[in-house]
C-alpha cells in the first residue's frame, strides 16, 4: 500500500469523520455537538466523491450538513434547553455497552478482515448523475414514487403532531 | 378453467365474505342466508370433482402450480432448489376430505341459525375458516399447508372465544396455545426439511428422503428422521388429539358453539389425522414402520382412556369429547397396523367420525336451544317431549358406537381387521374398547332419552325439531348410512392413495 | 481505479456506526440521540456506496439505495423532531429517561 | 312338476324377503304419524308377503339345490369382501320359521297393543327387527351375518326399551345391548381371525380351509370358542344370560318374537351354520355341550321359584336354548335344529298366551292369578298345548325333538351331560305345570277385574301356533321317518346323514321323567297334597338363592361394573391432576417467568435498545467465533 494522493485524501477524510464522531460523544454543549457532526457529514461526502458517487456526495452535503443539521439546531433551540448535556447514564451500563460495542466491532472487523473481493473496473464515475437519474426513473420508479408518498406523509404527520399539541397546550394554558 | 378450479374452490368462500360485507349488520335473516349460500360454491365444485372422479377421469388434470417464493438464487445448480411454489392438487384422499369439509361447512352454516349475536362477524370468520380447511387438504407443499393450517387457527380462535358458552375465553386460549405449540413444532420440521432437502413439495420430499444416494443440500441422518417423525406426531397429535395432549379439546368441545364444534370435531381434528397420514407416513414411511408398535399402543391408550373417562362424565358434551378421543384411537390403531385394511379403516374412521361427531353436535345444539342444559342428570325422557330429536340422537349414538349398517362400523371393522393382522394381542386388548364404547354411549344417550321426563324438560315451551333443523341432521344421517351400507363410495377413491402410501413403506 | 481497498471503507463505516450506537444508547438528550441515529445511518450509507463501487458486481443500485436512505432519514428526522416537540410541550423536558409513560 | 329353472327363479328372489319388513320400517318411520293405527295393517301385510315368499323359497329349496348369489361389496387391497345371499336347507327353514312367527306376532300385536299411542313406532321397530333377522339367516358369509347380528340386537334393544319411560325397561334395554355386545366382540374377533387364516368370510371357503387343514388345530379351537362366545351372548347362555329374563320388560309380543322364537335362537343358528368348524375341534364341541348343559339345568332351577309369568317363560327359554346347544355340542345337528324349530313354535305360543293372560288380568304375578281356565276359553287350551309340548309329553312336538337331543347326548357317551339333560327335562315339566296350575286352576284370586277373552286378532295366531306346536314334531320322528334330518344333511359334505334311533328306553325314560314332573306339580299346586314347603319354603336358603338367580347380577355388579367405575374414576383423577396439572403447571411457571421478566420493562427506550443490541452483539460474536452457518 503506497502513500498515494488518494490514500492521503482518504486518511484525512476518515480521520475528520471519526474526530467529528468522537467530539459528538465527548463535548458538553449540545450546539457544539451538532457542529462537530457537520464535520463528519462533510467528510463522508468527501468519501463518497472518492467512491465515484458525486451525486450522492452532493445530496449528502445538502441534506445532512444542511437540512438535517438545521432541523436539529431548531429542535434544540425550540426546546429551550439549558444547552449543556448532563449525562446521567449509569457507569455500569456504559461499561457494558462499551464492552458490547467493542466485541461487536471486533467481530465485524474479523468479518471484514476475511472479506476479499477483487476490485473490478467500473464506469460509475462517468455520467454518474445521469445514470442515477436513468435508474431512478426506470428500474426504481415505484420505490421512488413511494418515497415521495412517504415524505408527504412525514410532512403532514410532522405538522399535525407539532400543531395539535401546541393548540392543546394553549388551551391548557388558557 | 380446470387449471384454476382448485384455486377457485379454495377461495370461493371469499365470494360469500364479500357479499356479507355488503349486508347491514342488523339484518339477521339476510346475513344467515348469505352465509349459508356462501358455502355453496365450494360445495358444488367439490361435488363436481367427485362426479368427475366417478366418471372415471383422472384427478391430475386439476393440479396447478405457479412460481411463488424463491429463497436465494440457485438457478445454475437446480432451478427448483429452495423454491416454494403455489401448488394445489387433489387425489382420492384429499377429495374425500374436501367433500367432508364442504358438506360439513354447509350443514354447519345451516346449523348456525342458533347463533344469537353478531351474525356478520360470525359468518365472515366462518367462511374464512372454510378457506383454511380447504387449503389444508389441497396444498401440495408443506409451506402452503402450514399457511392454510394457520389460517384455520385464527378464525376458530375467535369463533370459540366470542360465540361460545360461559368459559369460552379460556377454551379459546387453550385452543390457541396448544395448537400454536403444535404449529411451532410443525414449522421446525418444515424449516429443517426445507433447509436440508431444499424443497417442501411432498412428492419431491418422498423421493428425496427415501431414496438412497440422492444428493441433498445437506444430509439428513437417520436419527434426525426419527426426530422429525416424532415432531410431526406431536404436532398433529395435538390436533388429533393423542393422549396426553388432549385437554384443550375437551374445553373446546364443551365451550364452543355447537355449530363450530361440528366443524371442529368434524374437520379440524381430522387435519391431525390427515397430516399424520400425508406427512408422517408419507414422507417417513420406514421410520413410521419402526414406530408402528408405539403408534398402536398410543391408539389403544387413546381408545380405552377416552372410553373409561367418557363413562363417568356428567355432561353430554364431555362424553362426546372423550368419545372423540376414544375414536381417534381407532385411527391411530389403523395407521399403526400399516396394511391396507388398517389404513383404509383409519381413513374411513376419519371421515366417518367427522360425520358422526358433526351429527351429534348438531343435535346437541338443537336440544340445548330448547332445554338449556346438556347435563345428563338434568335431562331424561327427551323421548316424550321431543320424539324426533330423541330418535335422531339415539340413531347417532348407535352410529357412534359402531352399529353395522352405519359408517362407524365399517371403519372400526377395517381398523381391527388390519390390526389383528399386525398385532393380535394389542388388537384383542383394543376390542375391549368396542364394549366400553357401547357402555358409555348407551349410558349417556339413554340417560337423556329414556326414563321419566325431568322437570326442566317438561316445560310447555319445548317444541320438537323444526324442518330447517332437520335438514342437516337428515343429510348427515343419510351420509352415515350410505357409507355404512355401500362403503365403496369411500373405498374406491382411496384405493390408489393407499397403494401409494403403502408402496412407500415397502409393504 | 482506486488503490484504497474495500475493507478500509468498511472499517471506517464500522467505527462511525459504533460511535453512533454508543451515542444513541447513552446520551440523555433526545436531540442528540436522534443525531446519533443519523450518524449510524450515514455509516450504513458508506457501506452501500462502497459496495456499489467495490463490491462483487458493481452497479448503480447501491447509490440509489443510499439516496433512498437519505430521504427516509430526512423524513425520520422531521417526524422525530415533531414528536419531540409535542412531548416537550407536554412534559417540558427532552430528557429521554423521563419519557417512560408506556411502561406497563 | 316344476323344472329346474323355476326352482332357481324361486330362490333368486330370496333377497326380496327381508326387504318387505325394511320397507315397512321405513314407511312407518316416515309416515307413522299420519297413518296412526292403520300402520298395523301395513306391517302385517308386508310381513305376510315375506312369509309367502319364504314358503316359495323353501319349496324351491326342497325341490332344487342350494342357491347362492353375491357381489363385491368392499375392496380392501386385494381382498374382496362380498355381499349376497344364500339359500340352503338351514336358511330356507329358518326363513319360514322367522317370517311365520313374525307375521303371527305382527297380527297378535294389533290386538295386544291396540291402545298404545306409539303403535306406528312399535310396528316400525318390529319391521326393523324382522328385516335384520331375515337378513341374518340368508347371509352367505360371516361378515354379513355379523352385520345383521348386530342389527338384530338393535331391534331387540329398541323393542325392550319400547316403554322408554319405565326405568326398568331402560335398564333392561341397556343391559341387553351391552351383554350381547360382549358376546359379539367374541364373534368379531373370531371372524377376523378366521379371515386372516382363510382369506375369506365365506362359510364355504372357511369350511374348505378347515377341511383341508389350512388352519392349525389350536386356531380352529380358538376361533370356534370365540364364535361360540358370540352365540352365548345372543342365546343367553351362562354366564351371559342375565339380560334375557330382564328383557321381559318389553311388550309381550316382542318377548314372543325376539326373546323366544327368533333372535335368541340366532346363537343356535350361528353354531349350526358354522357347524363344520366346530366339528373339527373336539374341545370346542365339549365346551359348547358343557355350557349348553350347564345353562339348561341352571336356568331351569331358577325357573322353579320365579313369580313373574314372563320371567318363568324367559328362564325356560334360556334353559331350552341350553338344550339346543347341548344337542349341537354332542353332535346332534339335526336334533339342535329340530328343537330350534319346535321350540320356536311352542315358546312363541306360550308367550302369546301369557300375553293374552296378562291382557286379561293386568298383572304378571302368578300368585295373583288363578281359575282362569273357565274365563279364557281359547287361551287356556292353547296354553295347555304349549305346556305339554315343552314338557315333552308324547305326541307333542317337543317330545320328538327332546328325545332326539337326549339320544344324541347319550350316544356321545357323555353321561354327565345326559344326566343334566334328564334332570332339566324334569324341572321343565315341573315348573311349566306349576305355572299352568297356578294360572288356570283354582279360584279366581283377583276380584273386581273384568276378565275377558282377547280379541280375535290375538287368538287366531295362538291357534295357528298351537296347531304347529302339535304337528311340527312329526317331520322328524323315529316312527314315521326322519325327513327333516335327512333333508338337512343331504348334499352337505361336512355332515353325515344321521340315523339316530337311540336306545328305545330313552324315549320311555324321557316320557316318564316329564310325567313325573307334571305329577309333582299337580300334587303340589292342584291337589295341595304335598306341602309347597317340603323342600324349603320362602325364606329358606335354597329358595332365596334360586329366587335371586344365584346372585349372578349382584356378582357382576360387584365386580365388573364396579371395576369399570373404579378404573374410570382413577383415570379421571389422572386426567384432572396429572395431565391437566402438568399443563397448568407449565402455564403457571410461564406466568411467573413473565412476571419476573416484566421487571425488565423499565419504559426506558435506551435500556431496551441496549439489551437488544447486546443480544445482537453476542450473536454476532458467536457467529464470528464459530464461523457462521454457511462457513
């Protein structure tokens, strides 16, 4: 494994992503946590680019780094939280979980280690977006349409959930 | 048309269900009519099948098959590997069971006129139950069989739990838990077979398991075959029921509405026997042969245990419940003897007991409706107040105790004929059951019919059977006598099936 | 042609997944729990895209799948937050420990 | 002179004979409510048809040869079980006896059951019984015989329980059914064993196999005994006799038809029909003879002290059936069948006459009757004829048949059995005349009851039977030729024509013995010159034992019935506490476990998640360590 430019890029991106993740669980203030996560999301977008998935990378930046992060920030703000996050989970449970996650990680790593799939030549990077568009509107048209239904349902659901209760809350207050 | 006739047959009750949905829930008469009519398409198709058979044509033309589920992609090895098709087919044995189902369904639908509430839901579930029962007998692979098998459980659970008597909920839960347990065991066997043999088609399994040197996905050691056979016996033994897995069935017999017990005792219990014959004996004939003595012993235990207990019951329904256990012993004995006579006797007993049990419970429904009790002590002298009902009751008790000229005798006779060849000693012990059957049935039936009318029965309001009620009773009795007088109506369709099964066991 | 082996991506995804999991199971703030779940979803997405490029039979389907995942994740985040808001309006808390009214 | 074809034509239609009564049964069942008392005519008419056809068939058989027709009925693999009918000498004779007695009883019942509301039902049952009985006698194979055998039992059961509201009738019907069923199981087993040994149910095939040595000797004995157990049940042989006296709870015509003339004789018929099988085993023959002899004396001794007129006749029937068995068991085939025939006539006569008496005085207790001779001008004489016939007074039919039996027992060389038979003959003469004198002589004991002779429909059958009771003996006498004997055995390879003349002194001794019995009865009950208490009066040990029928019923009650009940209760406890308890135990422990596990339901999403994940982790680790399922 030579230290090529690609390797370097991968190393940097993955380090950034993992750093973001670690910051997420170590930082105290909730807003900081979300900001740390943005790093992770953007690094992952970079990883996508390396995997010749430009369109997915773009979507990742737009949706995750943009939309979802913003929604989360709104959430935090609307709940008017004293934005330090007091962790109260029992030390025993944390240890057990760490142990479990470590075991899980090692087991899966063992699986990954055994995995040996010879890379094949692909043409995914050529006209990536066009290919996605073609596939999405031909072979995957039904799931695609269903996704739109899902999104609509989520939209309506979110509005109703948020609205009804706030009205009720007002009535109770009033 | 012929290629999809079986599918139409199985799902024809859906038509009735759809029609029921259009009827308003308070229109009692109309709902009952629609419910009864809903069972007729299946009845007429099955009669057509029987006519087709009588005309001498092969039943194979009705077989149908369509690709359905595919686990993994093994096209290059064997396109059939790990696939489950939607396949229905009918042979002599399943034809009889289907006929039994459709006839009893229609008659039970007629007998359901005594249902007092929520007719719509009742008939919807009733028709759903019929779909399940029909599918069970026609399915050609274990997965499909299992699905239909489960379809029968759910409507039966609600029918028992909602329209039954005082302790209906408990009965329904017993029913579900025991049968669920049986299903779980059955599922284990099915999955093992699918994983090891790569198919669940019955014919294919017969070939794969019993032929030396056929490559399987992974080999099935002999001990595992025994294990699977015993598991099958347990799974279907719950249904049949085999001692000591029988207690749930007592509660169902006593607590469920009589029209449902007609179907339950008449068809659902018979699925157990059907399964043992089709799968236990069909797929594992050699292992079955080795266990045949065990099966005979179980049969004799069932026969005598049920008979002794029926002897001291105070409730007529309990007597009938134990008598079912006892009669199922004869099925096991016939199966265990593993010869033509025994096997034929067992299948005859399945059909015949189905009819007789249905008849008895139909009558129970009729007189319970009038006197509001089934306790033998409280009854007595039914002959004076309801002579026709009493006469039919006596006739069905006679049928049940194996009076010649009725179907019960033929099956009992053939089962013992087979058993005496296979194992004379156990058979001789079993004949004690013949006497005991007479003793307990006469005790119960005469306790109700003969003697002086007791107080509860003597009231003015008690009328005799009405014409509508007489229809199912009369038809059932006619079938019972027909089989008893001319058994060839059953034995001819069965000949091939029995040959097929016995050739599998090499004797 | 890439010089980075498939397993490198998978390990990266594994690490991110484990971090997300830990966060989801230990953090008290419901918002953070939601964010951790997003992180886990991202880890899965990396796998999907990596397999679509470097898997046994490379195809575009993996990318399509990841797009669907993102869409569903977005919906989930929106609904999740809506639920959180309405809960907050009732209970005045976002502490996940206090949301146990479904207990038997 | 008819040619051969006509005779066959006569016998070809034998199958129709049982169908008339069946038709009567179905018709009356369906339309009885409409027909009401007219249903009697239907029953009578149809049985008359049966009788006429039976006579035709008998005529055809006398002229022609055995006729047999059958068709496949049931296929079991390779085995074909057939159904059909056969007309041989024995069958043809039985057909006539059964249909004649049945016809007369139908006729008699018209008068006797006049006031009964359920007359159609009664005639329907009679039809069913007659159908079954006629079907039984023309069966060409054991299975068919067994089928009708059970149906006959059903008919008997229904008729005994005709007065269903009487507790005694209910108990008697139940007892009759169950006791005979116990015997039937013997027949059932014997039949199946024979089938597996010979490959057929057909009488002829079985006999050929027996003859040809196809069956081992022990198997022949076993099957013969099993079949005899069946005969014991139906014919009320000791120890399965207790149902027969109780069966007198049924209407009297029924007792005459079923429990005297026809059904109870079916056991004898069965042994006669299977005779070659019995002949092949000396031990089976000995058992038949011993049981027969024992029953004859046993039942006769009980008959000495009974008070119920019908019960006395019932015990007499049991005793006479024992006689027939004794005859068959000692090789007297003709004697047995002959006595079967004569007994059918005179016992039916006695029962019908007894019915007429009961009809007149409305009691069954002989101690309450008396002096009826003058009141019942027809019943009295016919009863006397019957009594003379059964007692074996010379010139009456019973004399000849009894003589045959005694000679056959003597020739067999079994002198113990011969002695038993002689004593039984003495008893018979004594108790029958005791009955006669108590009922008809002396003064009228029952006052205030208008005693009147029965209507003509009742007296007519009695007169016919009385004539037959006298003359039927003459078809087989040592004086005018043994027509019946030679005809019965002719052309039958298994039976040798009998020339049973026997020592002449037997006839004299038999006459003396019966006359002695009559004389004793005369002295005690007519003349009162010997005290009734001379051998132990009421209350003495002997009387008590006899009056209580040797306590056989009580013995059964105390052993078999008790044991069955005990086993049942024992098993019900097992069912309730062990089987059910086990299940309930499992259910309870699952419930407890559920309680325990529900503590883990903290409501904390993260707990759930953590637990679920840890489970997953453990699974994955195990997978990784073991290499997985497909590894």
